[in-house]
C-alpha cells in the first residue's frame, strides 16, 4: 500500500495495552482502533467487536502495545562512525578523531546513508520519533520523510566553519529556510540546535533566542556535559554555562538541555524554575566518563527528564529501551535509593516526557484517542520474560529491543513481525561496509 492512501480501519488486539496516559492505565482484553493515522478508540474487546463488526483485526497474542519510544537526543548520521574511536575521553575523542573524520568524509551522501542506517536500527528498537542534531539537516529530514518516521530536526549552529555553513549567520539563515520548507510536513518538525556554550558564542546565542520567539520553536543544546568543559568556561567567562545561558534568556520551557551531568543544586533549581527539559543520555556519559546526571534530584525538583541515546559513535547503539534501563539502574545508585526512578517513571521518560520536551505531546508519546498511531508491540512469550507479574516492570527490567515485534508510525506498519517493511536491510548493511572501508582506508 502506498503511504497516504485511505486505509481500512484496523483493530489491534494484544494481551496488554500500556497507555502511558495521565493515569498510567494498563488494560487487558482491550482493542486499540486505528483509522488511517489516528487512534480512534480503545475499548474492551467484546464491546469493540460488536461496535466494529467489519473491521480488520490484527491479533497480537502474548504482546503488549505501548507508545513508540522517543529518542530525544541523537546524531543519526554518526552511525557510520560507530566504533571508530572508542575508549577515549570526550575532548580527545572529538578533537583528535571525530572532528577530523567528519571534516574528511561528511557530505550529503554520508548524512543520507548514515541517517538511513540509524532509522532502520531505531525502528527495530521501537523508536518512532527522534530528535537529531547534525550537518545537512535538510538531508536528514528528507530521509525521515521518505521512510516515514517522525523526527525533530536540529537547525545546527556553531561559531566555526563546517561543510554545512561558514559562519554563525549562515547556519541560522539556512536553518530558517529549512524550517519554512518543513512547515507543512506531517512527520518532521524543527528545533534550533546550537551545539554547546563552548562552541557557540554570545552574539549568535542572542540571535537564537530571537529566532526562538519568531519561529515559535525550541532550542536543543549540549549543556554541562563534562566537569572540564564547565571549569574551562568559568575561567573564560567568570560564570558557569547555565548561569550565562540564563543571563542570555535561553532558559525557559522551550530549552532542551542535553546531558547536564555537572549540575549543582542551585542549577537544578534554576532549570526547574524556568521549566527547562533535560535530555538524559547515560550510556554515552558513562562510556566517555563524562559523569552521571543527578536525575532523581531533577525529577524531584519537577524537571521534565527525557531519554536519548546520543549518537552511535559514542554509545555505540541506538537501543533506547536498554538506555532507559541503564538510566534506572545508575539513577537508583546515584540517589542511593532503590525506590528512585520506578519502572512507570522510566517508561514515561522514554515516551511522553520526550514528546513534551519536543513539543509533540499533543500528538504522540501516549496511547490515547485522538493521538497519532505511533505504537510498538513487544512479545512477552519468551523464556526470558516468564513469569509475568507486572508488564511495565518487565518492559524495563526484563525485555530487550530484540523482543520488539511491530512498529507503527502515523498508522504505517514500518516493522512487521521483526522485519523492516520498506528498507532493504541487505543493501543497508553492504552500504555501511563500504563506508567503513573508505573511512578506515583514509585514516590508516
């Protein structure tokens, strides 16, 4: 079937429907009705069977339906650099390896191929929406629309020239053009994406605040990722980055602060007071020894915390379910409280909290009537998943992304019983191997 055609309504009939709504409902023996791209009903199956006599029924025995996972921070095209420079601290990794490799190889084709590879992995991992920050954002947007996944595309900004732009003004002007081009897209939205306080100076940041108001979109930025970065910034500017960003007016309900491993109690209070969002990427932070974000404190302060994987070059996967489990374990340990970050809260961090951070919670992030049909199913009929006492805790503590069977985005079944519907997996793998040989050959 061609995407966009009128489709016959369908009823999904799983064992459980995990709604992640305001009441955290978990329903059994219910059907979820999809009409084209929208969830139109969630009702007990005997009642729904009478009400929708001629509807197509997709039975999902032993499976749980839940909202698609939202990867709130990633660099999709960097999938082609997965494993390229491992076991190094952040600044060595960036300055001596990643940035030189990007300078030599990143072009429109690199971004198209790397983004396609990442989207395939994401769909297999139950991700129905991602928030990206990388070069050639127009290419990433085009690939997302072609495949049919929901995406928030970062309008990147830096002080220094790259393959995408030569000056801060050019980054921003190209970003505005792309934002306007994507206004009518049903799947792709945009966010302003200054890289970090140490790579984007005061004047461009002032313009970004202005554009935030003019365009009505959010800001997505790496903030307080490492202690060394914060210390160096303070030596140069006399204040810590969060304080400077507050002075410039960046802190508000449309700021998505990525990482924030180095946050004092006062800074957490500032982020909470200004209703900022924190995008938590624990595995990248652990692998690069950047630090552990005090997530339990942030949640207690009322900050909306969402989950991200970061890029596959520093993680080294896009497994958001595994990422969320890691967040729970280290969050409990950091808080010295086993009751901190319970499974229900972790699931919200991977779904509806991400939607809130990206300004998409009115259309995705939970299974509710009227929302887009961004849905995944997970198979509980596995030896490793028996017995089942609580399906929500099982999702976080027992399931893996290999248990994900189906992924729908806007009602389109993009993963069907574990198989990608409209991506040639063999061609994708061969293409990635070709890039690996090219990159390795030029840096040997």
